C-alpha cells in the first residue's frame, strides 16, 4: 500500500492532484473518493475526468446516482452513492454496468454502497479529502 498525503489550497490544486492519479489509471480501475459534504470529492473527480479527456460539464450525479462518459476511446463513469438508499435493494442490477469491465469508475460516498464498488471493480485508489480550514484540504491517496 502506497499512501500519499498532500495539503491543497484551492480547488484547482485538488483537481491537479486528481489529474496526476488519472494518468496512472487503466481500464477496469475503480477510484473510491470519500470525505465530508463539500470536502471536494466532485472537484477531485472532475479533475480526473478532465485529464481523461472529458470536455463537457461534469456535475455531481447525486440525484441520478451515476453519469457515464466516453472520452479518448475509454468508457468512464462517475457515481455518487449518497442517495443510493433502498434503490439498489429494490433493483440490485441498477449499477451493474457502471463499474468494472473496461470502464474506469470514480465513486463518491463508496461507504454508503456497503462495499458494492469494491466487489464489482478493481480498486486502484482510495482517496480521502478532509477540511483543513478555509480552502485548505488534506488529500490522502492510497494505492494498493
Ligand atoms: N482545496 C480545495 N479542494 C477542493 N475543493 C475546494 C478547495 N477549496 C475550496 N474548494 C471548494 O469546495 C467545494 C467542494 O465541492 P465539491 O462538490 O467538490 O464537494 P463534494 O465533496 O463533492 O460534496 P458533496 O458531498 O456534496 O458531494 C467547491 O466549491 C470547491 O471550489
Ligand atoms: Mg460531490
């Protein structure tokens, strides 16, 4: 396990850190992104997706659970399990194609999914963002 801890001072710095990680990802990878409300999870995922070639808007998929992208010949997805609730219990196949296979997936609130993302994809990194006052965030990237 490699663990890197970086303190960022702006959303741009957090996005740049995400871009560094994105360059190392390969098809089938899953990145789990944890942290409190407003810690910068979506900012991090946006930075990674930009690096992977997504040019359009990247907005938080809180209400849709998942958004898919295709860029640079790759299938990508951005999940936010915050409101997953009973949805998956009702329909376990709901997220089946969103993680795994050749897709590179980024998952916000992975803990709400009760290890679902870990079971369906190969975890390439666990990212944790913590508020550190004002615009400062402590970003921990753990790679198995
Ligand atoms: N160092 C920083 N890193 C990341 N975001 C920052 C930083 N400083 C300020 N911000 C701001 O904090 C906010 C983070 O919002 P973001 O939507 O990325 O958080 P989130 O963790 O996805 O929240 P949610 O739990 O609601 O999904 C943005 O408005 C961003 O500009
Ligand atoms: Mg978010």
